[in-house]
């Protein structure tokens, strides 16, 4: 079964007021519009083909559903490409598009995810921007042909054999003596129109894809609220764990030490040898209690994480694991302390769950720094699976800790295994 969590979307930073009329951006927009004018119709044809096949074949044993499902992912891919194109050209600071995650396990959860993906407003904004850019691209391609014709007409007196020349693909005849003026004027007007369309494309892309200031503030407030709730929940789960460990481990041992020393005090005069044995037993119990307190403190804060970084801390964690761990950590730099702590304790909890419940014989831990600002980690065991998020449990603690750090978590644990925990956390959370 698959367990997902509705984590907040990456916060949308206020878009910089980049100029869409700078020469380099205009040149880039012209090139991209010309390409979209040629390739855009193919994308439109693909979308309508899958839509037609999906609706047409729907009565035939539901075969059309396969095309409609594929259409959802095609629309997402087109929106992702369009968003990346616009952000790469204008630098609006748009968050990359992400597929929706499943909120419930099983087939019903997948259907719900698919429906939310199909009606995702951000995807449709990307499709709208792509449609506008494609239409403008058609016009740009036509105007580029006008520029070429104008240049050809301007030079036509050098090779014209008649009294008049004709603009290519049009019926307009121009006397040879006016060819230079008409050709230059047509080319200048076409270039001006192309530049205007390129600037217009940037303005429309900003209006369609960049959220308004009010929407940005509302999203930031919602994200902050979710992160705060996750932090409170994570702190509550952690406090409960500490209380349980103290109550079940250290506290009974210290009570036993106190009782043993009390018995030794009573026997110290009448039976010195028995008193010595009791004191030795209390000493052993005290050392065990100190060890448990150190382990408990390590669960609250690990000094090696601050001193030597996440790689060294995970190496020490893997060395203490009961289940063999294959560790693959490739980090070019370090993230903030909160991000590294969230990743460390997430992996630690996942390893603890694997040792206690999975019955697995192998755990693989992979950690990467993606896009330079996202810490990604995946823990997978070969156990029996079937793990579920229970309030106050270890997986609940993982989810809330990651949410509090501004990231998102995905837990996949079908019956029969394997179980995988995957988290992505902003490096500067």
C-alpha cells in the first residue's frame, strides 16, 4: 500500500520584476516563438488525438480510459516544459511543476491523485501559456517570411528582368523603382511586429503563470501554517518518545539502583560481603543507565552531525544498525543545520522501523543534493511491508519533521514489501 502525505507546495517567492523587453530576452523569445510556431501544432495534434481516442474508445471495454490517463500525463509534461521554458527565459522564479501525490493507499488513492492532477490549476495555466505562445509563434513564422520577402524585394532591382517585382506568396506587385523602398519598409514593419509580439508574449506569460501578489501571500501563509502545525506535531511526537524511553528504560533502572543501594546500606554492618555484591550490582546498573541516557541524548541531538556533517553522522548511524545498511551518500556541500537534522532523524527513524518491524535483511540508504538546493534521501528495506502511518508512531514523526522543515515525504509500503521512505527537504529550510 502507498501512504502519502499532503505536504505544502514549495513556497512561491515574489517574482522579480524582470524586464521582458531586454534585447537578449526579446531575441530568445523570437527564437522560441518561431520554434513553437513549428512544433506547437504537433503538440496540439497529440493532445486532441489522445482526447478523441479516449472519448471514442470509452464504450469499448473502457479502452479509452488508457488514452485519457495518458492524456493527463501528457498535459502535465507540456505544462512542465512550458513552465521551464518561460522561467528559463524570463527568470520569474516559478516553482517547478510536480506530480500530485497519493493521499490514500490503494487504487482509490491513485484515482484521487489522477483526478487532482487532471484539474490542477497550475497545469492548465501552463497549457494556456503554451497555447498563447503557439498562436503567437504562428504569426512570428509568417512575419519572418515577410522579412525574407522584403529583403528579397529590396535587392530585386539587381536581378529583376521586368518592370515590377512580386512579394513572395502574395499577389502584390511593386514597380522596380519602388522595390527598394517597399522591401525595406516591409522588412522593418515585420521586424517591429515580431519584436512587439515577443514583448507581448513575455507580458502574457507573466500574467498567466506568475501568481498575483495576493495569491503569493495567501500561499505563503498557508505553507507557514502547515509547517507550524508539522513542527508542533513533530515536537509532540518527540516528547512522547522521550517520555516513553525514560519511563520504560532509564527510570526503572535508576529505581532499581536506588533499591539495591538501600539493601546494601542495611547489610553493610551485618553482611559486608553481600553489601559489596549489591554495590557492585548497583554500579553495573548505573553504567547501563548512563549508556541508555547517552543513546537517548543522541536521539535528541547528535554532535557528529554538527562537527563533521551528514555523511559522517549517517556512517556512524549505519555502523550501529542491527540490519546491514548499504550507504550511498553523495553531497557536494552542506545544507542548513535544520535540514541536515531533519534528514538525519528521518533516516534514523526509518532504520529503527526496519529493524523492529520489517523483518528485512538489508537496507539501502541513498542521499543526494538535487538542483543545488534540495536534500533528497531514500531509505528502502527488503522486508515484509505493510507499514502504515499511525498517529504518534515513527512514520508520523518522520512526516511531521519533514513538513516542519518545509519538505515533503512519500512512504510506500505494499504488503509483501519492500518499504521505501523518500523525502525532499529544501537545503536552506
